């Protein structure tokens, strides 16, 4: 099958959709830095802080996943070849 | 085609795997229940019993920190089951090689809908249908469309989180294995047969993949199971006013006590 211009545009769109990861990366970085500061200030509560940080990161991750899902849907259902 | 035939013709591989998980867990829990019944409380507990106790303590702490002891008979069994159920689903691919059930969107969507069924049941019971409907006009009546969108958006985001994590993990592992197969073919200059681009014995992937499996299956599976359970607890308790419920329960108790004393005297 020939690849058409529409296929190329779909691929570009999928690439743009995955850019949602940028915001998630920044957010997870902020939460990790907060966790590091909290451990530095209060080393006894390390376990609780780690759990809290990982939960926050897992919730923040969802926006990146929406972008990834949109990219996958574009690639696997819209492309003709 | 009859309705039952149609139902089974629509089953995907993942929903069948979900059925295997459910049957497996049912057997495990029947056996464990018999085992717990046979324990003697005055003797030293066995290792399995200690693990069960720890799990119970963990899940009750989590529940108490959010629900403050309310609705214990309905939400606690569901939540304590949910975390094991999602964990088993996520680890299924690691231990048996079947595809994880949560990579079919119907499975997380169903779980999220059950969780939100709890939310609306509690709100109708403890807040009242009229007050619940008034809540959609909160804080001003202009917010109504946004509040109505919230009904769909919350279960959607909750199920999409589980689905997306599992799908991303399984896809990345599949791409990685096929890349390792290609690398193995190139490294050892094996002839590529049409239709068998991936080598049958992919030992390069087997050497390099375990850390990825550790992250995407073990770590991500635990985190997602925990987060889904925590969000179930938080979302279902968000409309409930526990102080108000406490006061009502106390008033009811006082009324009953005064009734009893009146009947005695």
C-alpha cells in the first residue's frame, strides 16, 4: 500500500500528541524535588514521604498517558498503511 | 445466533483472562478462608497468618484515614478485594505470559463504574437525593454543565489511568522484544526467513528485558493497584460529611436510650 500525505500528517499529529509528556515530566520533577527536600528536613519520615511522592507522581502521570493513548489510536486506527 | 452465543463471540482474549483471574482468586480465597477458620487464637500464629494480619492492618489503616470508621460493612470488603484483584490482573502477564486483562478498556471501565456506583449509593443514602441534585448547582447555577461533565470525567480519568499504564507497559515490552530479535539477527548474521523476522529463541531479549519487566510489570502494577484503590476511597467519600453523620448517629442512639429508659420506668 502507498503511504499518502494524510498518513504523514497523522504521524506528525501522533508525535505532537506525545508532547503532553513534557508537562508531566516537569510536574513529576517538582514532586520529586519536594520529596527530596522533605527527606532532608525530616529524615525519620522517609517511608511516608516516599509513598506520598510516588502516589502524586502516579496521579500526575495520567496526562502523559492521555497523549500516548491518542497517539496510539491515531497510529493504529487511522493510518491506511 | 442466540444471545449467549453472541455474548461469547464478542469476548476478547483479555476478558477471558479476567475470568481465569476471578476463578483463581475465588479458589485461593475459599482455601484461605478455611485456613483462617482453623487457626487457634491462643497459639503462635503461622507465617501465612502474619501476612494476612499485616494486609488487614494495612487496608484498615487506609480505610480509617479516609472514612473514619463509617460504612465499614460495604466499602471495606470491596476495597480489600480490589487491591488484590488489580494486582493479580497486572501480574498475570509476568507469571503466565497471557496478556494482562486491563489492556482491554472494558475491564478498567467496569471497575471504575463499580467504584462510582458506591459513590452514588452512599450519597443517595446519607446525603439524600434532593440534596445531591442541589449539589450540581453548587456554588452557582451557571456551573451546572461543568458539574454534569464531572460525572463522566472522573470515572473516565480513573479507568484511563489504569488502562493507559498497562497498555503502555505491554506495548513498550513488545516493541523492545522485537527490537532485540532484530538486533540478534544482525549480530549473528542469521538468515531472515520471510514470515519469521523475529527469531524463535530470543535470548538477547531474555538477557536484557528483566529490569524492564521489573519496572513495567512489578513496580507499575503495584503502584496502579494502590492508586486505583486510593482514588476509589477518596472519590466515594468526597460528598459525605462525616461529622454530620456522627451527630445523626449520636442523636439516634440518645433517642433509643431515652425510649428504653421510658419503657423500663
